């Protein structure tokens, strides 16, 4: 399964379902910016939440390699999504390919307890069982 969500203002999310270690994971490869100027957070929430509900996966992976910018609205979306996902799906959310700037932002805001930080260059399969 692969879907692509393109926002007319430059946000692109490629959605792929993969089987890793006999578990299904939903990958969201984010390109562009997540902020109030480039996307509707409500629309983004609907796209991601709908895909997660349709697939009923226990593992969600956000690939941030091509995410250029995220503001407080985007961070708020991630927090809300993580809270809802952990309650409804009792699964884990992984963050891969976060550059130093985004890792420092997650550190500063104390977000890592909500997400599994996958070290750059590490195979995600070693985290998913």
C-alpha cells in the first residue's frame, strides 16, 4: 500500500505500509514544512489519523529526513497524535532521520517519552518486534 498526500502549499507525505519482523508498520515520509502557513493541521490530522485507523497498525514511523521546518502548531499536532495513538492503538511511534536541529527541539520540549527515537543510520527493524 502506498498513498501520497500533496498539500497545494508544499507539504508532501508519502504513506507506505510495510511488514517488519512480522509486524505491520505505517511509514509517513514528510517533505516540506508543517506549520500554519503551509498546511491545514486539521486536514493533516484527518489524513494521518484515517490511515492509521484503516490499517489498525501498532507501529507508526515518521521519517523527518526531508522535513524542512516545523512550528509549534506542527509540534502540537504530533503531541495530540501521539496521545491519541497510544490510547487507541496501544502502539509505538518512531521518529527516524531527524537532523540535529529537530532532535534538539524534541529534547528541549521533552517529547522523547512520547516517541521512540531511532538513531540515524540504524535499521528500524532493530526497534520493532
